[in-house]
C-alpha cells in the first residue's frame, strides 16, 4: 500500500471512529474523505477480497442481504455495504469500517452497487461475479431509458471478462448482447403449452434485440419478465441453470416456493422477492454453498431498510415500503391486494435527486386497485404531497377519508391516531430516510439503516 493510500485509509478510519462514537454514525463520509485523499484507495482496501457485485433496478438490497446471509453459513468474513450506501464513497466506507476475524479463508465482499457506479467499483475491486436482478424504467432524469442503464452496467462487466455473470434469465435485456464472460441464468419455470401472448401495453424492454419484432411470452411473471421468444427469429429465453418450479403460497407477510425440488420459506411477501431469493440461491450454489445452508439462511433472514420493514408504533404495526418506480410500486400494490384486514394507507412522495426529480411515474402506478380495498384512512405526506393527493383522487380513493400531512414531523402522530391497527407506508427513498430518522430520534427504532 502506498503512503498516499495509507494516509487515506488512516484518515477514513479515524473519521469513522469519530462519527461512530460521537455522532449517530456516518454512512459515506469516511469513504468520501479517504477517496478525496486517494481516488484509488478502494483498490488497496479490496485487494484481498473475493468480490461479488449485485446490481439492477429493483431488488439489489434484498438480494444482497440474502446472499450475505447464505455466505455467512460457510465463510468467516463476509463484508457488505449493509447501510445501503451503494456508490463508490459508501462502498469505500464499508471496507474502512469492517473488522475482520482471524481466518484461513479468503474474505468475501458482497456489494450492492448502483447501476451507474458498476464500472468504477469494478475497476478497483476485480469482482469474481456479477449478480443482475432486472432493469426497469427508473429515475429517467438520472439513468435515461433501460438500454442506457444496461450499457452502464456493461461498462463494468467488460472490465472483468473472467467474472461469472449470474443473470435473471426471464429478463430479455440480459440476453441481448454478447460478452466473453461465463453466463449463468436463473428464472421461473413455465408451461410452454400456454397460448403465447404479448406483454401489457407500455411495458418496457419487449423488443427483440436481433430483429426489433415485439416479443411474445409463453408465460409472464410481472412487468417484462417471463418465458419470452421472438416470433420472427431464433431469439428466446436461455436455458436456466437455477429455476423456481413452484410457488405454493404468497401472503403479505411471507412466501413459500420450490427451487427445483427443494422447498423454501421467506418471512417477506411478494413474487419479486422470490426472484431475489432465487438470485441469492444461484450465487451461493455457484460458490459451492450447499442447499441446506441456503435454506437455513433464508429461514434466518430479516427484513431490511424500507423493504416491508415492520415497525411497532405503540399498538400499531406499520409496514414501511420503499417505492421508486412504476414496476416496483405496482408489485407492492399487488402484494397489498392480499391484505384481508382494514388498514391505513400512508404515502410519502419526495422529489430530491435520490428519489428522482421527475415524479410523473406515479401516474403509471395502479393506485386504482386500492379503491376496492378496506382502507379506513389515507394519509398523504412528503414534499410533493399535492401531486400525490391529486393522483389518489383520480384513482377514486375517498376524499372524506384522506388527510394531508405535509410535514413528516407530524406524520407519526397521525399514524398513532389512525383508526386501524395496520398501516402500509409507501415512500420514496429520502422519505424513508427522513421518517426513520424521526422514529430513531423518538426511540421507536434504532439509529442507522438496519
């Protein structure tokens, strides 16, 4: 390690110690300090690690958490950026703050990486594998359309041609461009006897990359994911190395399914989380972890920051869920359709850079599905509460049950006074951060992002 890198590491670790002992911690500041002193510091920090990069539009955080839990069954040292800070400075902070145990095993780094940061993180970490979840329309003002997003990811993959790519085989975009890397695909098994059909109108990513015809599907799971094929050329879904063969039960609280012939359980709902679990399973198996250890890890899994996070507020149960794009939002709405008890619906819509400044995506959300549910009260909050209130009005949610709470500092009191025991809070990213900080200041949850 060069003198400059040593200075950067020492300064970063000192800042982490100070923030951890005298403040409420700092997610990316130690990394920012070290990175400022030496832009190559991550190379020195990561050189002894086997690194796995997890990226994609939706599911990065949960997939990373599940992979970490599975690897912890077999490896002594598993580093991750569990704070959710998935850009270069935050990832650098994770290395600076990690305290390794004595072990003969080579340590593992499992990193959730923002799509636009994959190339830079790859440049300094030499990853052994990339895990690709999906690509959907997300923060158009920042990422552009889905093919631009994938190009950003490809910039990183091309820097590591010997790395294995573990990709969602149900997403046609991951099968669209040739690469020298070994590809391993996971996905959901399908019944090819079904009559082929097109994806719903306005679905992104359904053009054949070879001939630009509209893809057909033997079956679809959600959005643009499914058993696709081109009716005019030989482009089709690749052979799957790992596949879900059965989904036996889905509730708002849990998921039960089979991968090949083995049954698994997750204490979190949603079909999209089964994909996340399958990605974790595929990654673990590629690194030699046994099914029994994976099953144990899934059973031990806990909900993470803003991903159906259960928060007890006096006698109320609040389910805090991050929403940031139409596909993710609609999957959450679909999940909440399974709720049989009356509940309060809370929405927090912010428009900061981390949320996406353009909030027009809420008009692609299926809020109309809420109109037939047993919602006792609707609470609208966040910087763009007026936009959201109008959207819900158009969706025919009752005005007489709708309450506007512009300031998040007053939201807790409104939830405490809500007429139902259950509350679902759908919030953009900075809204989750602000509301969780307010809850931690009140002692309702612990400080930090987990």
